[in-house]
C-alpha cells in the first residue's frame, strides 16, 4: 500500500478511542486497550494504527506530557492526525504540543478547566483547524468569549458545535475594533 493509499484509507478509519478509560497520564495509552467500535481500526505491519482520529474524552488528564512521543507509538502517521477529542478532562491550559499537528482540523476541548482566554491564541498557527469546542470551560464566562475566539481564529467554520455565520464574523470584527487596541509602534528618537 502506497503512502497515498494510506492517507486515503486512514480518513475513512474509525478513531483510536480511549474515552471513558479513567486515564490520568498520557503514557497510560501505551498499555491501555482502546475501545472497540463497530469497525476495527486497521493497523500497519508494524502494529501501529492507520487512523487520523484520537479520542481521549471523559478521562482525568490534567496535562499532555509526552503526548507527541505516545502518539508516535500509537499511530503509523502521527503527522496526519486530524481530529483530537480531549473533552471532559481536567486540562487548565491549551498545551503547545497540540499546535505541532498541522493537519488538525477538529479539536474538542469542551468540559475542561481552561481559565485564560488568551490560551486560544496558541491555536492560530493551525492552518487546517475548522472545528473547535471550548464551552464548559471557565473561559466561557469571559465577556466577549465567542467574539474573541472568532477574531483570533478566523478560519474556524464551527465553534462550540454551532456554525460560524457571516453575522458572527461581522460581530467579531466590530468587537475586535472596540476591545483590542492596536499595538503602538514605538519610534526611537535619536538624542543629539
């Protein structure tokens, strides 16, 4: 099977599903058996999964230490990871490791403990991110929460399971002009 065939089949593959496993640390994934769905996940000759989706929802993770290393052990093509579900865990921030998966298009972080709205800015480097969830985190209570996210992540088409409309984009732009001050350019004056 060529790499191109691998890419095509992995899009159709069911997720590698570790949801509801009481996982405390990412390293536990190596010894834990994933849940089995209606269709089994295909594996490469080396035993690694040929999927682009990793579900870690409804566990007790509070950090993503060693995430890249573990994902490399589990997936044949970790660079193709397109969907990560980390909803309903105990994460307090958006780990920068998530920004290393450039093919990521769906990221679920709802039902965590993310407290700083500025954490969202980290995700702006993901070129393919289209669907994001953050509801059920303390940041949802921040004034301008939806507008802040939409003006910092303009490529998103679905946010908190709701489609992003033209009106949402307009509102976000107006909010941005009213709330985010442009950075002042400091001009150095030569002292005579």
